[in-house]
């Protein structure tokens, strides 16, 4: 009985670490903004349930991911940057389905919710090979 219990526990750990690992890696796609679509590269590292990495759009330098968490195939993280004297905070939520990652975001500019053209559209990424 004790061996069966240990086997069940170990199986659960392997399955949950596989779910976390499915999010880790490089993801690419496009993001809509106040202009043409821009290429996006999201690099994700997972340690336990914590997420780190970078988010890069267009020719802009990569932005570090902070406050990242993963729970099964779901991910949350934030990115913060300064643009023309404005503090821009983006809270990201996403879900993996196979080789596709769909992200949505809430944008705060200087602490106020921003609703600009195209910013409510999901960001669809695919796993880079």
C-alpha cells in the first residue's frame, strides 16, 4: 500500500512538471498595436511554478518578465517599461493548447487602464522550433 501511495505521488509530480515544462521555451507571433502588426518573441523559463524570461516586440529590446506564475497550462506575468516619460504596466494572462499560446493583457499607463486600438486583441503565439 505504501509503495502504491508513493507511486501515485511521484506520478502526480511528473505530470505537473510536464505541464509546467510545456510552457517553457521560445514562442513567436504577432501583436496588434497602434499601427501595423509587429513580430513578437516571448522566451519563457519555468522553475517550479515560477516564470521568468523576456518579451520582445518589433525592433524594441526585450523586456523582462516579472511576477510570473504557471498553473498547469495557464500562465500569468507582468511586463513594465517606461515610454516617453510614461510608466506602462502590462498584466498578461495566457493558456497553452498544444503548440499555441494565447495571451490577453490589461494595460495600465501611469496607473490608469488604457484601451487603445488593437490592444484588446489576443496575442497568438506558436512554439518556435
